[in-house]
């Protein structure tokens, strides 16, 4: 009986490892990426909050320096992410959370540029802004074209991806934020935003499917094995 219980515990450990494999492996599908902004908050004033005819609006007012994998060309301080478009606040769907509508319709143009040439061009639309956690939610990034004449490994990897998304898009709190949102302080504000653009593979690689299959098999076997002995253990108590 003790041996059976030990085996059940062993398979429980296997199931835990398999579950972690299932959780971690999909993240590996999203390795190609680049980021804009600096974790320490340095950089230009990039993001404009303002009122127009009593309506709250935001505008991507400037470009943001790109960072990337260590040693990558786009991490050398000469390349920028630029995002076009002015958005008007729509309805407040939850406290501090507002829908966004792009003025003029359509989507925002996104580019990686050195000021004279674009090395990545794409389209996306900001959907919602959340002042509780200072994030902006975007649609999928589409119409991606890459002109990698600068030899960036990050852009090479992104070129092989099939879908793209801003997996994070955050901004620093604006000065006197609650007063600005309520309209008691409608003065124009500026702050810095940070983003991470990632590319995703269309389907997992064969090795990934093998890991997933093994993980699911181990979990199923462990659950079946444990169910077989649970009544006996309960009977002992």
C-alpha cells in the first residue's frame, strides 16, 4: 500500500512538471520582439493628454527609443518607434477605464524608423485606456512589413512571425491625474509610455507538439492513477 501511495505521489510530481511545461512552452512561441521606452523612466515626453471642446483626448506626440536583445542593432540608440493618431475618450466602461476612438477613423500607423527611413511599418488601433493599472489595450498589429537593411536580429525574427501584438503597453501616471480625469484640471499633460511588440508563430514546432503531448499524457495518467487509489487511502482514515 505504501508503495502505491509513493507511486501516486511520484506521478503527481510528474503531472506538476508537465503542467509547467504546458504553461511555459506557449511563451516560447513569442520570442521575436522589440521594446520601446526605458524601465527607469528616462527619455522624451511622448504621450499627450489634453481637452478639446470639453472632450478628453490623447495623442502620441513623439517617438520612443527602441530597445531590444543585447547587442541587437536596434538597441544602439539610433532607432525609434513612432505611432500616429489622436484618440478621443468614449464611455467609461468601469471606474477609470475608458473606450478609445481614433479621430478620423482607421488605425494608427506604427513604425520603427531612424527619422528618414522606416524599417518596420504596421497598423493597429488603441481600444481602451485603463488608469487603474496605467495600460492601453490594442487590437492585433496588422499589415506588418519589414525592411531590415540595418541587419537587426529582432527584425529578422519578427519577419518570420505570422501574427503580432502589443503584449504590454503601459504609461506613467500623469500629474494630478484624478483632477484631470474629473475635468477640474483640464490643462495639457505629458507622460512617457512603454511598449513591447511581439511576433507569434502560426503553429508550434514539432518539438513543441511533442512536449505538449507528453505533458498532457503525463497529466492524464497521473490523474487516472491517483483516482484508482483515492478510495483506499480514504478507507484507511
